[in-house]
C-alpha cells in the first residue's frame, strides 16, 4: 500500500468520525483548528495524522483504541507528537 493510499484511508477515518460524531473531540478539534486559521483540508490532515499515530501505537502495543489518548493528542494540535 503506497503512502497516498494510507493518507486517503486516514482521511476517510476523519470523515467518518465527523459524520458519526464519534468521538466528539474530532468535530471540536476541526472547529478549533479552522477558527485558528487552518483550512478545512489542513485541519483534517492534522487530525488524520493523529488517527494514524494512535493506530500505529495500537498495533505496536497490541492494545485496543485508547479514546483518552486520542483526545489528548487532538487537544495538542496543531502540534504533532
């Protein structure tokens, strides 16, 4: 799978989170980032990077999705850890 395919997949994750409202922090983060001057696309890419980070951590540790960790990483945006 090439990097563009992976980026597209994580952008789809963000779209799904926004559509379902789960987790609610995704929508809040998008609003905060766009209010701070980021374009909608830039904000969604930042959120997708956090989703990718959490997915990689899940796979590496063999653990389930950690909502609290994900929300904490979203709260730090636009800074990426």
